[in-house]
């Protein structure tokens, strides 16, 4: 969000009772135990509970890739090798792909521990952060109706309809964000006409969190061998 002058806007916390802005020293965290009742948690207590900082991916086991339901997938990342690790990277990717296995483990990012599945496809390693089991909702939780017996003739009718519109091959070509494409077209048009274009100061990105995937995988597997 920007002001009309092109100045980036910031969000602030304020007290609903006084209307005054609050600084960090005037705020604390609370875990809601029931409506309107909270247990207060300090930053120091959270720091004691936080996992130790690490650049390692702690692989716990290798499992059949098909054994991980897609509903657990949260966010995907491509994993790239360091310049001198390309051969080992390709070897690991090929082995995992041929065996149809996924490596399941954990890693720490921004003070939080994540569950992750490392997989291979077309010679490329990727990582999918996974939802924990208690983060998933059941059909009952969202109020879906119970399964009922469906007329066989109606099922056959829908099967024919699905077959009629089925396409062979992969679905990537259909997965286009048309709204974003329209937005980018508008931005490009305004830029070419130099309309509504403002400039702000850019911050330099920090690449200190780039991880050498081959190095952390080798450390993890070496530790498992010694155990």
C-alpha cells in the first residue's frame, strides 16, 4: 500500500480502548483458551521453546512418494546444488526418482520448525513443506454432508460427461492465473504511457539464508549412519 505521493505505508498496533499507538514494550502475546480469556506468553518464554537455529535438513526417513496425501502439501520450493555439487545432486535426484521415494524430515526457518518432504522429478529436487496432522480439518469439521448412496445411472452419466471433456497429457497449460495476467497487462500499459508511475527507495535483499542443499543432506544422512 502506498500514499498517492508514492510513500510506502506501514501498519501499526493501537489500543481499541484509548486509540493510542502502542510500541513493542507495551504489547505482549496471549493464547486464547476460551472466548475472552487468554494465557499471557512472553517473548522470553517463546525463545526458550523455539527450536535451535540450524541450516540442516534433518531427514528422518525415506517413504513411498505416493504415501503422502496431497492434502498435507503446503508450499513448494526448488532445491539447487552448489557449483561443485551438481554431479552428486543429479545422482541423488535420479536415485530418488527411480525408487519413487521421498525423504521426510524437518528444518528450521525464521525460528519455526517445519515438516518437509524432499522429492525428485525430471532430475530436479524439490521440497514441499507439509502441514502437521493437527492442522488438517476433517469433513465433519467443515460441515460436509455424510456420504449417501448415489443412483448408478447418474454415476454412469457423469462418467461419460467427464470422459467427453477429458484431455490427455499434463495439466500445467490449464493452470493459468488469468486475473494476474490481466493485471500485468494493465501495469505494462500504464508503464508504457508513463501514467501513475512513482518511485520508492528499494532495500537490498539478504541472501544469507541461502542453503546448500547437498551439504545439509549429506550431513543428515551421515548422522543417521553413525546412529
